[in-house]
C-alpha cells in the first residue's frame, strides 16, 4: 500500500476512538490525510459519553506528526460532525460510517429502547453523516463513503434482530447512494468486517482476537476510499487478512401465467423450481429493471 496516499484530503471517521475506527484514523493520518476523529465515547451498549477515546487518538496522530481533530458528537448529530470537518479543514472527501454499539438480546426480551438505540446509531447515524456530507461531495464532484455492515446483517445472528436489521438497512442505503452518486464521482461501498475489539471481546477467544487485528481490515478500506477506486455499490467482507465480495444470486425460478391457472396449488407443484439453484445458469441479480423482463416472459409461460 506504500503508493496509496490521501494528501490534501479530509477523512471523517465516526467511532474513530477505538477498535476499527481508531485503526482507520491512524492509517489515513499516516498517509497524508487530515482526519476528523469522531467518537461519542459511550459504553458498548450506547450509554453515556466520554471525550477521552477521540482525544487520545488525536494525540497519537499529532505525536506521530499527523493532522487530526477530535469531534465528540453522536453520529445521530451527523451534521455537526461534518461541520467540524468544514470548520477545521474546509472540506470533506471521505466518510467512513463506522460508529457502532450492540444491544444483544433475544427478540422476545428486546425492549423498545434496545431496538431504537441500535437503529439510531447505525442507520440514522450513517444517514445523518452522509446527508450532511453529500452536498459537499456533489459540489466538488468527489466523495468516498464506506458504510459498516456486519455478517449479522447479511446472514442473521441469534440475539441480534435489532443489529441485523440495522446492518442490512445499510446495504440498501449504500446501493442507492452508489446509484445516485455515480455521476458526481461519489462512490459508496459496504464493509462487513471482523476484528477483535470491545464489541467482539466477549464472543471471541483470546487467540481469535489476536489473529483478527483491526489493522487487517484497514487495507480494504484504504483501497475503497482511494481516488483511484472505481468500485461502487458493492459489499465486501474483511477479517484477519481475508477480503472477499458478496453478491446476490437468483434461482432459475418458475414462471407462472398471470391468469386463472396461477393458483397457490400451481405454485406448490413447482415449489422445487422456485428455489432451484442447480439447474440453469445462476443469475447474479443487480437491479430491479430485470423484473419487467420477467413479467413479459410470464405472459408467454406455458400452462
Ligand atoms: P468498538 O466498540 O471498538 O468501536 C466503536 C466506536 O464507536 C466506539 O469507540 C464508540 O464509542 C463509538 N460510538 C458508538 N456509538 C457512537 C455514537 N452514537 N456516535 C459516535 N461514536 C459512537 O467497535 P468495533 O468493533 O471497532 O466496531 C466498529 C464498527 O464495525 C461498528 O459499526 C460495528 O458494528 C462494526 N462491526 C464490527 C465487527 C467486529 O468484528 N469488530 C463485526 C461486524 C461489524
């Protein structure tokens, strides 16, 4: 990565006071960027606040000769975080929506607060920060966004209906930002990371934790937000040095005529076809436009 630099760019990292965010902040500052280290400094469950995490990372960056400023707002006040970037550095080029909390509990025992707080920090937080940065990105015809999802969002995870829902919401959010941003050279991608941190300390063994340094996720984010990147609207996994991409797959499916032969019984008869991924070429669906084609084909389907 020695050639990747971010000189004269302003990078905003939310939740930059610890874990993955801290690793991003240190990296971008070491590669010439001016960094806004945002962190509310609350507990892992989203209670309280503390200026220390963001301040400590800023001190580390400055001690190493880098340029950074701390911001202690919650991401739910994303406009104020972007305001910090504009006030201090006059611009914003890269936004890494990374701040996160967990409130794990079985769905049966989940309180309204468990649901709302998770939605607020992950979904509303990413929305508020991106919404505030968007006019600057559009005006300068440049912007890079990384939104942080999770394997939990992609696949579900016991005790995380709130978190999984929030993390999946970020996928639709990002894919649409990518569509709307493309002509303005604004690229947005999703990251589903894995790293040892406060959030995972209780669910990973010490050996696994040490093999999953947040630093091993940084190179992927570094590539995604670099000016040379052309990737947008994609979902990446990154953990322990393994980087991969996730995409959708549509089964061959079954076509039904939209007339009175199209009954629930007809669907039951062809149920295996509906979910058949083995026969026919798999389709890697990437848009909604092809549904129109399917409707046209359905009209011609045999009885
Ligand atoms: P972490 O707890 O070490 O760091 C998260 C940081 O976000 C903390 O410093 C916290 O104070 C800050 N934060 C929380 N709420 C905030 C708010 N409202 N406003 C501003 N800052 C806030 O956790 P981490 O593991 O580094 O997680 C970073 C991101 O990656 C999160 O979005 C998390 O959901 C996601 N993630 C992590 C893993 C993993 O394996 N560590 C896996 C999947 C997803």
